[in-house]
C-alpha cells in the first residue's frame, strides 16, 4: 500500500487536519437532521473537532516530521501557529451561535466553512512547496469569501463579499505569476531549493526582482499592507461581526506566516532587496491605518483600520529579521488573538434585537448599562494601544526592541509615534463608553458563549501583560524558522 | 516585623491597590462606606511608608530596602524595588499628598464616587511604583500605568474642557514615554548578549565601563530628555500642563502638581544624569537655558491669568524651572536644593491647589475677579492661604526659601549669570502670588454671593494643616532633609562632574588632587544588589 509517494509518516504529519476535515464534513451531515432550535449543536460538533485536533497536535508537537517528500514540514514554527489558529477558531465559534441566531442565518455550513478555512491556514504554515502553499491559501480564501457574504439577505454583506472576492482573485493571479517566475528562474517549487538557486544568481538580478515584487504584492494584499488595503475596511464592515472577528485574526496570521516562510526560506538571498521595500510598506501601513482610523464613526471600520495599522507593526519584526523580531511576531500573534477577539466580541455583543450596534455612538454610557463589558473593552483598547500592564505592551515592546536591535532608529521612532497616535482613537471609544450618558436602555447580548470568550480573552490579556515569561517561552519555539 | 522591613517598599506601593480592589465589591450607592474605605487606605498607605524615614541608613546612602525577584527571564527584566534618600523623600511626599488628596475629595466628588476612588488609589500605586523601581522595564511599566487613572480623573470628574485636557495630557506624555522606551532599548542592546538586563545598577556599571558611542549616546539622552521634559514640564513642552491642571478635579490637580511632575525631574536625576554623565554635560547649556526661560516665562504668564487655578498651574512651570536649574548646576548645593525644591513644590503647590479647590467647591467659579475680601468672611481660610502662599514665594522660615536659596547658591557657584536670571523669577513669583492674595483676600466683599461663604470645617483644615506643619519644619530646621539627601546626591555629583568632585570612602565629596582623572566615573553601585561587586571597587578612583 505504501510506496515512494506515500509514507506512514505523511498521515501523522497531517493528522490534526484530517480530523478537522472529518468534523467539518460531519457538521454538514449532522446539520441535515437538526431542527432550527438545535443548530447550536453544530457549534458543539465543531468545537469537539477542534478539541481533537488540538490533542492530536499536542501529541505530534515534537515530532518535527517532514512529509510528502518535503512538501510539508511540521516543525515547531508551524506547530506554534497551528495552536494559535485553534485557539482563535475556538473562541470565534463560541461567540457565533447567538449572533447568528439574532441575524437569522444559523446553519451548519458556517461552522464547516470555518473548519475548512482552518485547514487551509494549517497547510499555509506547514507547506514548503509553492504549489501546496498556493492551494492552501486558496482553500482559506475561498472559505473566507463565502463567510463574508454569509448574510444572504443583507446587501452590505453581499457587497463586501463581492469586493473581497474580486480583489482577492486578482491578487491571487499576481501571486501565481510570481510563483511561475520563481519556478522559471529556479526550476523548482520547493522553497529550500529556490533559496539555494537564488543564492547562486548574481545580485540585483532584474528577473528575481520582478518575481519578488509580484510575490510581495500578492502576499501583501492578504495582510492588507498599504497600498493593497482597500478591500479590508469594506469586508470587515460588511461581514457578519463574528466572521470579522475570525478574519481579523487567524487568516491574517496565516498570511503573515506564509510571508515569513517565503521571505526567510526562499527569498533569503534577496534580503537586501526586500528590506527597503518592506520598510516603505510598513511605514505607509502603520501611518495610513492609524490616521484613517481617527475619523471613523463606525466601530467596525475603526477596528478595521486599527488592524491595518497592526499589520504594519508586525512588519517591523520582518524588517528587523533577528531573533527578537521573529519572537516578537509570534508573541504579537498570541497577544493580538486575545485582545482583538476580545474587542470584537464586545462588538458582537452590541448586536441586539433590532439594533445593528456598530456605531461608536451606540456605545454611549456603556459603563452604566454593562459596567463589566465596558471595563473589559477598556482593557482591550488599552492593550491594542500598547499600554502596560496589558499584553499589547509586551507585543509592542518586542517589535520595537527588534528594530532597535537591527539599528533602524528612524523606523523605530516612526513606529512609536504611530503607537501614540493610535491611543487617540482607542480612547475615543473609551470616552464614549465612560464619559457620555446612555442613549438607550437596551442591554447587550451577553450569551454564555460571549461571556466565556470575554472572560478568557481578558484573563489572558492581563496575564500576558503581567507575567509574560511562559508565553514568551512558547513563542520562542517559532524560532525554528531560522534553523 | 522582619517581613515588613524587607518588603516595606512593596507594601507601601500596593496598599492602595488592595484598597482599590476592595472598593470594587462595594455597592456604588453606599457612598459614605466607599469614602471611609478609601480614606482608611489612603491613611494606611501613609502609615506604612513612615518607617522608611526612620529606617533609612543615612550613613550608607546607597539603595536600601532592596527587593529582587525574577520576572521576565527571557528579556532580563526583574522585579527590583529599592530606594535611596531621594526616592525615600519622594515616596513620603507621594503618600502624604495621596492621603490628603483622598481626604479632600469627601464632599467635592458626588457622582460616580466608587470609580473615582478606585482610580485615585490606582494612580497612587503607579506613582509609588515609579519611585521604587530599580529596573528600567518595571519603571517604564509603572510610568505608563499611572497615565490611565489620571486620564479618567481629568476626563470624568474634571471641569469645562475636561475631555480635551485629558487626552492632551495622555497623548503628550505618551509620546514622550514611548520615545524614552526607545532610548532604554538602545542602552539595553548596548550590553553584550547574555548579560542584557534592565537592572538599573547593572546597566549603569556597564555603561560606565563601556560608554556608548557619541552620536548614539546623544540620541539616547535626547530620548530620555523628551520623556522626562514633557513630564516636568520644561518649556517648550509645558502646554499640556495649564489645561490638565485647570480642568482636573482638586485632588487630581494636587497629585498632578505635587507628585506627577516630580516623576519627570526624578527621571533626570535618577537616569539621565548618572547613566549618561557625559551627554548630560554636553546638553547642560540647553537645559539651563530652557529652565531659565521656563522660570521667567512661567512667572510672567502666571501674572496675567484671570483664572485662579491657571495661575497656580503656570507658577508650577516657573518653580519646576528652578528644580531643573538646580539639578544641572552639577554641584552638591544645586542638586540638594533641586531635590528639596521638588518636595517643597509638592507641599506649596499642592496646598495652593487645595486652597483653590476649597473655594471652588463653594462658589463653582475660579475667576479671580469673582472674589474679593474673602479674609473677612473666611478668616481661617485666609490664614492658611497666606502661609502656603508665602511658602510658595520663598519667605524665610518657610520651606520655599530654603529650596530656592540652595539652588541659587548652586547656580551662583556654577555661573553668576544663571543665578542673576533665576533671581528675576523669584521677584516675579512674589509679585503674582502677592497680587493674587491681595485681589482675592483683601478689600471689601463686593460680590453678594461671597457674603455668606462658610469658613473651613475640621476636615478641610485637616487637609491643609499637615502641609503647613511640613512647610514650617523644612523652613526652620531643614537639616534632617539635607542629611538624608547628602550621600545619594554626592554620588550623582561625583558621577557627573568627576573632574571637580570625587567620592571618598565615606561617601563624602572631595576635590581631586590629581587633575587627570580617569574618564570612568565613580559608580554609585551598591554591592548588595550588584551581581558583580568587583565592578564598583574597580572603577572607584583612589581616595587621596
């Protein structure tokens, strides 16, 4: 049964993903037999699947398997990211059930699509081969397009999905063009081989530059780096809030992990070419994200622009290209998962009967109606702004430290000034919640799932801020990228 | 008791935190219970901090009450608390003013009482943490933590343009502190890999043995400067101060003027001077010029204010200019006076803000023109106002005189010109304060509304009385204060001016016989907390 194309270890390497696929399909089948009131069982099924996958991943975490002739590598870098994805996805599923019921679109395919996109993300961090990576990316992206347009009767949701899809497809085309150029240059789609072949080519090779630029454009689109960011605010605003929570976290990390892999494994020889390129994009992304966020009146758009800015901060770690930077990116992902999901969960809870709840003004006087939720939102906002003793500070500390270590002093100054700007709009939300009078009496939708997620995210946001040592240790496993 | 002695700094710093935590469980409607608990914890914080004054070993003069725990091993940040004479004084100032600020809010704050006291107590924790930390990372955490409660105090319980002032305060300070963080990071990465640590003493020892290259060192110094100068605030970074002080509630203004501004000057004296002595020398003229501009400009602007509280706020700019001038004299008199003036300013200006607050609570206006002849209706009030006003303008036998005189002495030793300019500030200071007193207290009661004002009650007197006692104590017998400052100040002076002053074995200053001293300055390192005790003895110059 086994031959040169197929080893037993191959199955072990992708065991968690197999489980996820199984449960994803299972959700679709179980859904057929469920009445409208019992749709919440779909969420349970999906959570059980995630639990199993997490267990399987835990068992194979130290195996360091290379499978499918090197197309897939399950090193500690990818294991770290898979854990983060699982945490993020589980949290999102917790907040989805009640929200979808209120929206009137509670069906099983929602959870199945989330699991499928999770599989795509897993392969994006495990892949070592451009073709594998591209397929994984598309699996993730296609699931996302559908999920963004999940509210069928909502025009905004449809419009968002359409924009997202068209621009996404366009960028995938550019990405493929870059891949084909690289293949033409190096005669292989294996990242490691590409790295070796590129090192043999002369410096400032124009062909390699074109390949680099097209690849970078395609990848930067996925993380919404300026000038490829226009899709993001619309998609975030139009998508169901629970899905926005999801795509603002996990898929973004997956794309970043992909960028890290490609830049540090395949395009390492071109580092002097891509560093200045990224510096420009990084400065633009941070600055534009933060400055545009200031004038937003819609909380979803505000958080959308803030997430653009955060993508800019993350690029600092890539530019620094040292241990501090890579650890910083990893720790930032962990931190960002908790604080961003926390903030979005508050937005999800704002969706009440007959109220969209996505205007900042609708948060007026939240401290009087839901003091606990308002206090938690304060913590998340401070964390996003990077004020100690919240987790956000530890994340920012690492990234700023990385650029100082690589002696990009001017870039560091621009970055910290951006962090100061960002405080202004995060505080605007706080002002509305704490200092304005309440305008309506409608309480927030605090379902058990939402409460759980708020509790978990808040505890970790504070815990990582006060005692980050174990989390840093966990994040340092991502340094396998360098080995 | 032994436990208390070893952990006194942590206990002092976290007593308010316990109070804030307990308050969370109170029903927000039971306002009096909340006030009692807050006051008890404010007072308790003061009580537990008092032993610092008695237990601090003045003959040794190094960092004492050290607590050290591992914290974030991956980046070499530890939890290190410790205090020398300078910090001890500032910690005591913080606990005194903190207790007074809490007491002064009893009737002034009527809405959202619970949150108010929670934020006030949290603010206290942040400020105490700043003065206790001997680890740069920990210092930075506390430095930023305290911004949030202050922001809320101004933003929720302030007056007029409170939102504008609150965010202005927050953003200004944050810009300074994030740039300062970059400076800290440059120092951190200057240390060799494997030894990197945020430990203050370790960092200083290393920096003195292997100084940074000139350009980078200046960048670091300027980064620190931005962080601290905004906090002080020095001209031209002072524009947040009048807004924040004016719009903050009374207790907020007291804390802001009394303690928060001292964090900036403390930063200079604790970090900029000892860590980067050469750069401090390099930028000395700039600082002195800015300080003198601040002294005169602050006083002139204060004179023209129509708003009582704004006047006091601008007087802070002027007084803090004195503190900076004294510090950058780089001689024992200047530095002693500078630190003492920090304390004095906390007492006098804190008192002045209380005075404004008391009358604001009665009349809800701060326009000076609204008041006249108050001494007829409120004699006790007028008396306290007079003592505090005189202490602020530097009348002999009160605290302000001692501080300003010592600073001027130091300035005179450093340069006659500096002293001459600074004296102008003192004259102007007398002018605006006396004029304020004359306009509000003397004359006939012209405004009908002022005719029936109640004089101070017992609680209000209790907030002012301790300040007056301290003012008189420092004014009449300042020796204990100079005594506790002597050794720590000597170390700093010897670090910054190694060619003029050196330490002998007892920690006293001597003039070096040999003019060609080694460039490595004597290190104020304490063997008790330095992992490598050899460093301090190796770099300390031979005593004559």
